[in-house]
């Protein structure tokens, strides 16, 4: 998205803008220094084909980038450029799952906590599940109210 003084048009930057937002908000974490993101993002999170991928990938390689994430429909065309890794994705979720260091770190921390705390009682008086390591209510009849998902929750799989 830099330099800012050059006008950008079209949907080709949708994926890059979405990932930049999630990265800046702290919802995901990865090193984006040598990676190019291309693609139009539909409202349901799927990636749509874009035009002009071959010259963009060729220039990305010449500029020192090592990886390109783009829609699966563009992956064959982009693969014509050698010595650069091409990742075709069906939706934004696949890119996030592939890149997100924060999710991997959180899983490791949760597994450590589960091992230490399984079977103990929580401060709230609920029993801690041995299987998942979370507090579970003793009374089975109580249901949690459903939370309405936002687009951000949907993309992050919450």
C-alpha cells in the first residue's frame, strides 16, 4: 500500500488491506516484509480472481519479494514466474491460518495451561474440564446467550 502518494484503483488490494487491518489490530501476527498479497475479497471472505497477476508477480520478484498470496484462480498464471513462492487461497481464512504466528503461540500456551490446571476448580466455583481446560458450569440447564457475529469475527473464525 506504500507509497501513499500513488493512486490505487480496483479490488486487487482488498486482501492486503484486510490483512493489514487484522495485523494492526493485533488479531493476527506474522512477518509481512517479503510477502505480496493480491486479490479481491468478497463479503463472505472468499477471494475472487483479479487481472494483471503475471506482471505484478514478475515485478514483485525483481523487487526482492519471496512469496505471493493470491486467489487460487490466479495461481497457475502466477506460477509462470520462477524463483518465487506462490500460494493460491480460496478464502481469507486459509491465508490467515497459514500465516498467523499468534494462533500457533496461543495454542501452545493453552496446552501448557490445560496440563497444569485440568481438574481444578475455578474462582467462579465451576469445575475445570480435564479435556479442554476451561471452566464448565455444574448446572447443565444454563445456556449462554448467542453472540451475534461481526464480519471480523467471521473472518477470524470466532
